[in-house]
C-alpha cells in the first residue's frame, strides 16, 4: 500500500479574493452639503401659473436637494481591510416663480468688431453664466476620499434676454439663496491698446475690473472667457462669500486661507446672515481634516446654535456624526444622524446611518437603512450605492445568493460600474463559479484600468483555473498600481513556488518584508520558500522570527515540526505541533502532522485521534480521510479503513493512490473481485501503478 504523503512546510495559499470595495465600513464618509437658508420659505413648487419662458428676469431657479451617493465597496478578505465611502451629491433644478429676488445679468456690451463676429451681449451673458456654473461646480466636486460637507449659498441668476434660469450645480443645495430685492449686473467689454478689458457693476457700483492681452493669431473668445472666469469670485463675494471659502478649501486645497476667509465672514457679518454658520462649518471641516476633533466639534456646534432647525444644522450634525465615528462613539454618531434627519429629512441621514450600523457590525439595522433608501425611489447613483452595500452586507453574512442579486441590480443600474462587476466577480469566485467570475472581473479591469482589486481577484481566479501565466500577469498589474499590495506578492510567490522557481518566490516575499518587516505571514512563507530550496536552517530561522512577532500564528510552529522531523528530532517535532494547536485549536494541519508522527511510532490509536480532530475541522480534506484510513488499516480495523478510503476517493476521484489502497484492503479481506476493480481504476489513472500481487496485504 502506498504511504500517505509526508507533511511539507505549510504556507498560506494564494490569498482569497478581495471583497467588494467599500463594503461594510468606510473611512471618513463625505456627507452632502446644504445651502444656507436666510429664513425665508421658498415658494411652493408648481404653484400658480407657470412663468412665461420668453419673459425677461421673471423666473428663478429653485433648487431641490437630490442627494446622490456613490458607495464604494472594498473590504479585503485577504488583508481584512475595509474600504471607504464616497458620497457625491448633485442638486437638480426645479423651476419656480419667485419674483424680485434674483441677480439678473443685464447687458454686457461688446466692441463692434466682436459683436459683428457673433459675440453679442447675449453670448457674453451666457458665458458669464457658464463661468459661475463652472466655479460652483468645482466646489461641489468633492474628492472621493475627502470628508467635506459644504453648505453653499448660490443666488439664482437670470438671463433677461432669454428668460432662462442659470443652471448652477451646487453640492446638495436644499434651498435657493434668496436676496432682498432685485440686483442687476451690467458691464462692458472693451478693446484697447492693452487688450480686452472687462468692467462689471452691481446696481451701478463697480465690483470687478480686469484686462487681458489677446495674443496674435489667438481666438478673442479665449480671452473673453478668462476675463469672465476671473470676475466670478467678485460676483459671489457680494452675497455668498462662503462659496469662496469653500472654493479655497475644496478646489484650491488651501485650508489655512479658507479659515482666514471664514474668520473674515464671522467678523464682518451679523449672526443673522447665513454665511456665518456656513463659515463655522468651514472651520469644522478644516479641524476635522486635521483630526483636531474638539475644535471641530466646537465650530460645528456654533453653526447649530445659530441655525438649530435648518439645512445648515443638518450639515453640522452630519459632520459631528463623522467625528463620533472616527472616535468609535457609534451610539453618539447614530444620535447625530437622527438629529440631522430631523433638521432636514432626506436620503443622506438614512445612508449614513447604514454606514454607521455596518461599522458596528449591526448588519440587520444597516440592511434596513439601505432598503429604506431604495424605497424612497432615489436617483440612479444612490440606488446603485445602496445595492452595492446591501450586497456587501449579505456577503458578510454568507448569504451569497442575496449578495449576487444585489450586485446584479447595481450592475443593471450602471453597467459601466467597475465596482459592481468586481463585486460580482468576487462572490462568483467564492461560490466556485470561476468562468463567469473571470468574465465579470475582466469587465471591471476593462472599465477601470486603475482597479487593482479587480486585477488581483482576476489573478486569484486564473490561478485557480491553472492559467499560471495569465495569473502572473494579473498580479503584476495589481502591483503596478500598488507596489505595497502584499496579497498580490503572496500570489506571485505561490505561483513561482509551484513552478519550482524558488528564487523568484523568495524575491516577492523579500519585497513584502521590505515594506513591512514585521509581517509574520510573509516571514512564514519565506521560510517555506527557503525550505523548498534546501536551505533548511535558513527556513527554520525565518519561522522562529515569525513566532517572535506573532506567537498566535500556528503555521510557523507546524513548519518547524516538519523541519525537526526532517532532521531526526521527532520529540521536538511533536512539541512544535502541540504548540501550533495551542496557538490555534482550529488549525487542522497541526493535528494531521501530529497524527503522522504517532503513526510513525506505530501508535495507531493516538494517530487516529489526531486525524479525526483534523477531519472535524476540515471534513472535505481527502488527505485527512486517507491518513485515517491508513491508521485503521495498520491497526487491522478493515471496515473502518474502507469507509475512510471511500470518503477520500469521493473527495478526490482522480487520486490513483486511494484506489490502490482500497484494492489492498479488499484483497486482505479476500474480496478479490472488488480488489481487481479498484486496482484497474488506479492503473487507468496512473499507469505506473501496474496491477500487482495484492495478497501481500498491509505492512
């Protein structure tokens, strides 16, 4: 009978696929912002007769808060890393009739030669509108990993010659900033020796002057656009200086200047002006980014004190919730989000409550909040994020079918979402559907070449499919995006080791340790690579280093047991296996190795006990069942041996050695026909196992 394969150094397998990004918990979510309210109630939607779109200066863009959240799902099973939550909110314009409370861009006269070429006053007004829109949109485009929550004031602007509202995109602007009476911007563009000049007046008071030289052969329109863009801060400065502070903070990344601007607002304006609580929120955000949480809390509470029941208060409460999350005060964070919802009901508090509950491990509550978001018929990107998070939560609970359904819904909403396809590929990998998993992951890589998770997971799948070259290329792609991704280096090391390329395997593990010298898993794997090169003493040294760094890691103890057994120290080998079990009683390989040691000593009862322990932990491991069958066979417990061999064969039907063992045990019992059948199976799978005289029985 063939002996059971002897133990070899135990290295971690290729790490499991990284779970869907962002998944349950996200670092520093970025809540949506809200426009300051000056106390006036906006006119009801669709009240009265709709305004005539052909009239001049008769309509005002009324903005409604349509928070759109994009939730990225990444937590890596291999590295136990949670990803981050990004919330991107975009306001949607709603036309309403609010007379007498808008800034109107009136005539901006042009030089006759430019007017003759199509640069009319209407075109100039339109371009100024575009410049304002671009400026505010820059402020509202918050980086995915920042933690900004800006309440922005934006006056509505009207083009009198067209009667069209200015479509300025603001970051979750819940209300239009209403002005006390009509304000009119007029101006002129002139062409002189110094180039084009622009002068703008607000109700006959000059608020901007500037000039720009037109280069020979260039389009004057470029200079016009540059002048108009330069004028935008002067326009907004008159009634919404908070936007300039927000621009300094978000777009220009100048937090100290943003704080100076905010302080100037607080010093110059009365508390009744909505820019003041907005300025306190700027202070709160800067302190939050600096992790000065006490100062951030004080600033945000000042904003709440000035506007306790307003959208501004909702924004401040939301940021206070973020501070509590960073300090692991989850109950306080939940209370803050509930206060935010009371100040301004909407999608944001529900979504952020879902994140807080997920970070606490309260899956049921997190699922309920995400489902509540979906019941509100949210915008597409918000629905996509909710489905992605539901999928992550279901996956966390092992409910793969529900996770797949949620991720499929996200992919249907946004077929170009790399996150959704990565998540689908991850779960399909987990349930063993490697071909569709590879397809989803390739789609994710194609959609976003910067998606290192998709590239890494594709490497995991193609490695499992035996596509070694492709897997190596995938892991290298992942490393090109992040050289510190240790999981990809482990994957490469395992593949090189399987190909007998020990030097390349060592190279990858050394790179891991260069970035993280105290990585006990890498030290353990490096020991395995050295052992495979025949450098046994060097291997043992690495395993001992790993134990000093992480005494609870069982692998290096078990590997040392293999080392001691190989140099003829069985007692030390058994002690190392027992230490591995003490470090982790669920570590099946140590029980298996200990069983082999007892089997070598012909202590078959003790060997059987250890193999049964291993099987209790890992019942689908054919090697453990075969080893137990071997121990029973040596102890002449033939029926029990046959049962274990049959189980092993069902788990590994292509393993010729198991059928060979069965043939021997049947032959021992005089069941020669059954023995011949099993012997033929073994020979068909491995011609080197030729039919033999089976009557020798077991030794």
